[in-house]
């Protein structure tokens, strides 16, 4: 993941490609601001790990993976309403969390669960702790809405 973060930080025209539900639409519609696609191969990116008091959900976990996980039964109602079946097969937690409105169905549920977001590389920003954790409200509230 650190290599992907470095590639994104070094090229303003680079975009992270995972599920691609919104990114591919932009490319197909002729978005010329996208020059490079960066894809992660780290298996942790797509893992769901039950760590006792917390469950870690990788940004590359798809909505269908959430629906198949007994550990994430509390998120099943939210994952079920993300798009149709084809979208749920591609849509990822990371993409959904950072998608612009009217998308981003998971944000409210994760906010209610007091979730934190772990970020890599240059995307950490001043709000992150030493491990890269950022409280979800800091991540999801746009600067314009906060003022």
C-alpha cells in the first residue's frame, strides 16, 4: 500500500483503481484529468479481520464481501442498499466511503459505529495519529460544509 500511496502522491493525474464503479464511469465519459490508474495488490487491502473489540475492514472489501461476512451482519442492511447486484459486486468500502454525494451509503453507519479510517502515505494529514488513524468525522465532513 505504501507504493500505491507514493504513486498517487507523485502524480496529480493518478487515481486509485479498485472497484471502479465511479472511476470507470468518469473514464468512459471522457474525463481527461485521469492519466494514470494505480491498483493495490496487498491482500490486507481486501481482508475482514475480527480483532475482538474491533473489526478491521480493508478498503478493498466489496459490498458482497460484507454481505457474506457473519462478523459484519450489523452492516448487512447498509450494504444491501448500495446500488444493484452488479454494483455491489464491484463497489468497495474505500470507494463508497470517499464517494461524493449522493453516494457513500456506508459513511453514516460507520460514523454511528465510531469508526476510524487508516490512511497511508501523504494522505495522512495533520489529523492522523502515529498509526495513520483518523476519526471518521474528520474524513467525511468537507471543508466547505464545516465553515
